[in-house]
């Protein structure tokens, strides 16, 4: 009798036992679903498009280098090279897109392509977009193709638009298809698998970009949601991405397609949506979807709420009833009482409300979900923001400010709070200031001070609590705020560091807090702490990349409240249009005591050349221009004596140009006149408001240009304002004396 085949060893026996016992199915007891491994992803379908030969790889890599160098003599030569490159890549586009070494060539080629070439490339990808956007390299090619093709859609909407690259015969299929149709066909191909693509490692970035483009929103405003930090930007001298930097006009079919995508995402269960909110890859995609949804008009949002609920309502539990007036709520409550709703139903609703409340509250403390909460607060309309604030945040603002993660959400809340709600926020956060300063979490305090300055609310208690929390003498205060030591300010030999050196976040937040404190009343101790330092330490602060911004705050003039000019007349075609309300002027910070500014400039006498030769310290010298004339002249004299050193240094040349030192040496009276005009009008001559006589002269010069008579020849042209060359001395036609021309 034959014996059963058995493997020897303990590992084989253990493996057989493991295969014989089925694994238990895990039960979901908590609110979140552990979907970090890609729970939304389905079967990984891979399609092989073939490989490029070695000769083809060498050819395309060489072509990529030629395009990167961009050393073509004429634009026509470059266009011929690109056209030949497309002919060589015909029927190999998918191979190139999936190639690690050649996919960059296709991205660079897209940036330099004509509409005809883009349509041909778009059609070669049709039917394969779902596979391409899941690939590590092809997904970047698709993203660049979408960005560069969207402006063509906007141009084709114009009835008078005619492509410049039409073929001689009209038999080319790539031209007859509109770019709008190509976009819609690509989205139709991806729509059934949209839930899977939102959490896909490579496809998610492309889907976010496509959603923003179809909705007409600029991608550059939310680049942190679209691009990975590791993404390599492909620089080109002659081309660039057009569709991502500005708002585009898109057809109505795109809005319908975006609505279908939102409906497809809304088909996910509430648990899946909440799992998506804390997913490292899916959460940014959900943020884009929420921003697009909240950007819809009120009628569309209400229609979506009636047809199954909005994404915001399903995530947070807020609904249209939350924003109704109290009388309307009582009326709806009476109708519900008349219907005799069962107690079980009320208990279920209360239990669901408790779960929804706990979800959003837990979202504030989650390292991934807090980014979604920030996005909701930043982009939510006024009604939705008020509901979120009063239900989840207002009663817990102080405790949220203490938390390392939730504090970022508190900063966004403070930016949107009204003047009536801000005093309550001050009362809750002020007791937490000592603990926040001790743990160096001062970003919330900066946002609170900025909010007080924005709404002209007295911030003296907050300033006093902050300065008392540092509990240090005058000399040590600035170093405690900036988290640096006097020893760290000593000049060191420059070290070769690859890339840009990273700034210490503690120093950065301390510097921002000090800059917000400087103009406020009661914060003069910071300026006194800077001015009481020895000269060498003070120069070290000026040359420090982070601390120098605090010193600059002492030198900068106060910002003047500016209002946006709004026309009171309606636009053409708007007879019954309401006149816009005049905007309220922005609150300007209190001016810094000019005596402190003079003390700083006097302390730095004899060291301005040293500062001008430093890349960081040169900004201090530039800001010293806005000073009294006697101090300005002494600084200019000090700089003029070191002219050879100034001209040898890059930063020195910049200071020399900004101070107009050539005029100081050759046309000193003109240099003084410029300074006096700035002191009189409070701005540079080219920025001051023009007088009535100057406006009349400009109108007279415009009439002469249009042919209404006037002087001709060398004396006929109107001389413009002071330019780069400033005052010029010209010789008359008769060879007489030189005359100064203003």
C-alpha cells in the first residue's frame, strides 16, 4: 500500500497545521477601519506594453538631454526636432511612458507640444488611462498631459478659435476630435474604479489633479494636496505647465462629470468615507472632493443633501436643519411629534449623533485626519463653519490649543473667527499660555495675536501673559524667544552643505511670534532686549537667517491701512445691480517707536559694510533706507568709502544699487531730493499719488500721440517718470551747455 508523501522537519508540520486551520475573520468594533494597506484597492491588473530596445533607449535619452540643454538656434529648428521625435515615438508612447529612464522625455515633450501633437498623444493613451495612472512613471506623464491640455479646452470654447497647426487635408482624425471629448472619454474610463483610485499610491495624485482641472480650479493653490514632496519638477526654458496656475473656463459637461465623480464617491458607506478621512493617501483626495463640493452654489448643495446627503454631512453629521431658524425648527419638531415617532428611533438617532460627534472630535487629534479638519475649516462656507465651530470646537478651544496636533486646526479657526466670537477664544486660550510657552508651541499664540490685530481687539492681556511666561531678564528675553544662544551667533567657517540647510522649527516659530509682538503695545521689552546687546552680538543677530527678521521688524515702517477700490457703478448689462458696499479698512499695527529705530542704527554705525557683504545682513541695510536724512547720509558715506569691497560682493552690489550710491557720488543733490520727496509723501516718487497738473500733462501728451497736434521732433515727446537711470544729462543740439532734465 503506497504511503502518504510527507515533508520532513518541524517547519513543514507547523505550515500544514496553519493551512488546515482557517483564519478568523476580524470584527470591526471601532469607528475606524484600518485601511492603511489599501483596503479600497481591488485586484492589481497589470498589462505589459513591451520594452524599448537598447538602441531606442539610447536615442530617447539623448533626445531628452538635447531638449534639456535647449541650445537650438531658431524656434523652427526646435519645432522640426520635436516633430521628428514624435514620428520616432509613434506607436511606442505607452512603452516610453512606462520606462523609468525615458518617461521624463515624454513629460518634457508634452510641455513643448502643439495642440495637434497633444491630441495625438491623448488618443494613443485612450483605453489605457486606467492602467497608466496606476503605474509609477506613467502616472506622472498622464498628470502632465492633463495639465497641458486643459487650456486647449478653454480655447476651443471660443467660436473664433482656429488652431495654428491644422493640416493641409482634413482627413486627420486626431484634429477632428475635440479636447473636451478626449477628457470626458478618459474620465468615463476611470469612473467605475474611482473608489479604488482614491487610495492608490500612484493614481491618487493624478485623480486629484484631474478633479481640480475639470472643476476649473487652479492646481497651484493646493499643490500640497496634488504633488508628492518627492516629485521631480522638469524645468524647461521655452515651455511650462499652463493649466495649473490660473482659473480656467471649462464647459458645462465638465461640471456634470465632476458631479458624477462626487456621486460615485458618495456611494461609499459612511464607515468607508470615515476610513478614507484617516487614510494617508485617500485623505488628500477626499479633501479635494470636499473643496469642490463646498464650492458649489447653495442650490446644488441642498439638492445633494436631499439626494442622499453631502460628503460633509455624512462625515460630520451636520445637515440643512442645523442652519434653520429657531421658529422653523420648532415647526418641524411639532410635525414630528404629531407623527408619534417611536422612542427606539429617537434613541438610534441620538446614538448616531454621538458617534458622529466623537468621529469629528477624534479627527482633530489624528495626525492624518487633522489635515482634513484644517481643510474643512479653511474652505467651509460661513454657515457650515459656524455649525462646526459651535458644535465641536467652541467649548473645547483651550484644550485643543494644548494638543500638538489639534493646535493646527485651532490656528485655522482663529483665522476665520469674527470679532464677536474672538473675545471668548481669548478667554479660553489665555490661561493656557504658560504651558504653551513652556512646550514651545507658540504658533497658536501668533495666530491669536494676528486675529486681534485684524479685528482691532485689545491684545494687552495676551501680550503680558506671553512675556510673563518667559520669566527672564531683559538681556535673555530675545534668546529665549528665538531658542538660540549668543555663542551660536559667532561667525563660523562656511561648510559645504548639500542642498538648502533646514531651519529649526522652534527658531522659526519664535521669530514669527516676536515679529507679531513687536508692533503691539506692551511688547517694547523685545526691542529693549535687542538694543541692550553688545555690538558683536547685535551684528550676529542681523546676520542670523531667522533672527534677522526680528531686527528688520524694528526698521520697517508701519503698514498703512489700504482699501480696495470698488466701482459704485454697475457693470454694463446690470441695470438693477446693487451697489457694492465699501470694504472696511484693514487694521494697521501701531507704529514702532522711532527712537528705538534710531538707537538701533546708531548702535550699528561702523558695521554697515560688514552687514552689506553678508547675504542675510544686507537686508538690514536695505531696510535702513527708511530713516532720517542725517542717519541715511552717514550710512551712505560709510558705504561709499568701501566701494571696491561692495562691488566685488553679490549682496554688496545689490545694496549699492538699492541705495542709489552712483547718484550719491555723482549727483548728490538729486540723491537728497529723492530722499526729501520720500519723507514728504511717505513713499517713493514713482509710487506717490499724481497731482492734478501731472495728470493733465499726461492727457495732453496722449492727445499728441494720437495726432492732435503739438510739438514735434526731439522736444515733442513727453518725458516719463524717473526710471532705472534716474536723472540724465544730455547735450543740446547746438552743442551748448548740458541741461538737467527732470
